[in-house]
C-alpha cells in the first residue's frame, strides 16, 4: 500500500497539473526533454563513434578449407601423390594509412552529428518560444475582445431600457447590436488564431492545449551588439556542423588518395596427404594491382575533390544565411521596440483619453452613442496592437537567442 502511494505521488509530481500555468521556460525545458529527433541524432553520433573503432581494426581473417589435385578419373575416391586436403588462414592488410583515415572519417561524422544535435536544440528552443508567444498573443487578445463583447451585451440591455423609457431612439439599439456583432466576429477570428497557435505548440508539448498561459510575457534581457553577434556566428552550432561536414569531405579525399596504395594479404596453410607421403605447408602473399587507376582511383579522387569543394561552398552560403537571419531578427527587435514605445507614449494614452472624454460628453448629452462605441473600439484596437508589438518584440528576441549559443545552454 505504501509503495502504491509513493508511486502515485511520484507520478503526480512528474505530471503537470491540468490548470497549472505553462511558462515559457517550462515549455522549452519539457520540449527538449523528450524529442525523438534529438534522440535520433544522439544515437547516430553514438553509432559513428562505435564505427570509428571498427574502421580502425584489421579486416576479419579468412579460414579456408580446401582439397587440391584430385584426379578426375575415378572421382571422388581416386587419390594420387599430389592430392591434398587441408586448411589455410588468410589475413588482409589495408595499404597506406587507410585504417587511420577511416577512423578519422568516422570520428568527423560523429562530431558533425554532435554539432547537429546542439544546433537542433537551439532550433527547438527557438521554435517552441515562437509558438508559445503566438499562443500567448492569441489568448490575451481573445480575452480582451471577450471583455468588449460583454460590455456591448450590457450596452444592448441599457439601450433597450432607454428606448422603452422613450429616452433614446430605436436606432441606438441597432447601433449597439451592430458593434456587438462585429466584436463577436472578431472574437471568433481570434478563437481560430488561438487554436492554430495551440496546435503549433502541441507539436512540441501534447498537453499544451489544456494549460493556461501567464498574464504577461517574461522579461527579456537586451542582446549583445550586432557586431559582436556577427563575430560569434563562426561558432554557431549549425555552422560548426558545416565545418564538421567539410572535415568529413576532407577525410574522404584523403582516403581517395590512399586508394592507389595497394592492399596486401598473407595466407598460410597446412595440407595433408595420405599414406607415407609428406604433408605440405603453404605460404603466399597477394598484392592488389591498381593498374587501371585512370578509370577508377583517379576518377574517384576527382569526385571526392568536387564534393569537398561543394561542401566548402555550402559552408560559405550557410554563413551568409545565418548573417541574414541574424540581421533580420535584430532589425525586428529594434523596430518593434521603437513602435512599442511610440504606442505606449502617444497612441494608447490618446485613445484612452478620447474614449473617456466621449463617455463624459455622452453622459452630458453632447456626444452620440455611436461615437462612444467607435472610440471604445479604437481603444481596443490600440490595445490589440500593443499585444501584437509585444509579441513581435518577444519573438525577435527569441530569434536572437538562437544566435547566442553557450556551451551547456540550449
């Protein structure tokens, strides 16, 4: 009984509560804990490391069982002085430094996979962060519009009371219903956006659809200067993967150069003969003869050189791509910050002041009800714009975190 209770408590502690708030840090952590893609790359790197040991070993020896010099007349019972039955042992030795180079190639492949795993962690952390911010924006916007719909519902009731008391024309009820319908349509649109965002987040966290999100975005620290981040691109994990890919290609070229150095094999055998005839020992050495190198080894070398050059071009192109992505994210972060400051210092205060003024004027009978609704809708649109800009700035900062790799940090 006690063991069952302990197991239940452990499961409850490991499983997040249905109503528990899903923070950005938790979303990233949980997404990185159980990703099949990450596990697949780790297994591939482990396989390459094991293969490096195998590539450096000698080929397996060959044991041969044979019979020599059987006469065709009265076969198979016929025997002659030269008839022999025995076995031999053969061992091949790769020529040149092929074993060492094959080991280095496998090690370079393992290093490439390790860099790919780190880069994938960076990418998952970025994608989860962007999906989380999209879900937060859609959920927050939906709550804001939902509040507006409730206000319009109360306004419809008040307008109907005013019409019944002959204090307002029937057109006021229609006006309120019109803006209420528009707000409800906007809420349906935001519901669809929130569902899409939750589905994108569920790609990484299956239970994301049932978890509430915080009321506010987390605080992000300012990034380093653009110049400093540009210089660090050479050490980005995904670019390190390109560097490792070039190392693999260079190992392939070195192996192709060694292909002209022939492999050798040694064979030792012992064969018996019947009667009083002496048994026979056999020893022989074999060499490969690369006499058709122009059609085989040379062409293989040219192919590996072309692939190496392709890898170098891909590395250069990838670095350009990283620079373009970095500069775009940095620009988005700066522009979103400027727009947000302008919105908070001018647009939002003016929209709020206009709405309050029209409410007061309507109460004094000097402003139309439609003007009050239009001002209220304008205030909500400004608030929705604020949410969008905060989300855009957060996503840009998350995009910049993708380029701020530090060892041991996702």
